[in-house]
C-alpha cells in the first residue's frame, strides 16, 4: 500500500503506513500549500529534484528537525550539508536503497540553481524512480518532454507517474499527455500547476488529453490523498 498526498505545487508526501517520504517540500511561502513543514510526527527521507526555491523549500529545516537525510544530486546535497542538513549524495543513473524504499535518479530537462542575491549552482535537475509500499513511481521533477521517458517506461514499468503540466517553466498539458503515452503507467498525477497565475490553472486540459488512454488521470487538490 502506498498513500500519496499532494501538498501543493510539486510537494508530495508518501507513506506506506510506517515510513514517511517528502519530495520537494516547499511549504513556507507556497500559496497553494496545505499543511506546514513540521506537521509530521516522523519524516524518514527527503528527495530533492533541483535547487530552485519552490522545490528546495523547507527541506533543510525539515532534515534538521527530523534527522532525515536529504537525497539529491551531488552539488545540491553538498549545498544542503553546508547548511546543517543530513544528506545522501547521489547522481544521475545511481540508485540508493533505504530501509523502506529505493530511489533511482533519472534525467530531467530543466535548470537548477539556488537564486538569491546571486545564483549558486546546485547540479543538474533530476527525477526519481521510487519503489515504496509495493509500488513503483516515476516522479519526473520539473521537466520538458524528452525521448528517454519512453526508455524509463520500458525498463522500469512504473505503475504511477507524477509529472508537471503547468507550462511556461515545464511541460504543458498536451506534452505531459504525450509523456504519459511514452511511459504507459496505470495512473498519472499532475503537479506544478495553479500555484501562480502564469501557470495552467487546472488539470482539466491534461485529463481531456488523456481521454481514450489506458492511463487514469488522478488530479489531486492540495491536501488531498490517493491510496494505491
């Protein structure tokens, strides 16, 4: 059993009933966020896809509070470690095993830097193939459509795919539907939409583009969960 909760934007919580995983945990300053960074009794692992503020979010503070390692591309992991977080370094093509899950880092077509007064390089952006609770999930991270998605589908055969549909900074609904067609999961959960006015505001276009597909669109509102 795997319960997936959408916390808004690209922020997700996974649990198998015993262990707890956060991905791109942006709560503070997130206009679509449901919940707060320290609402959990337990966090066992944090996955980060890239260093943009709306994905790095509260990861460092959460790591410190729960003594939870942050798994991330090497440069981003070192960025977090310098700020006091526990980290698990990895890079593209690598796979880490934890007590309750595995995470394989895969490519994403995007950018990655922590931008404040200047910009600090935080490695290449990524996605993950996550095995947890008897399910396999392809979490694409922020990305454009690219051909290797088909290869990930053929090799990994994920049951669940979580992908951006907002456009402007990532795939829009039509390209996201094409990505789902390449991977052929049973379920597709859209993310990275509706947070800002510039982004696609609903999942309706994505769901419409999937009509006739064998993949079921599972559009979650912030704070909503689905169990697989």
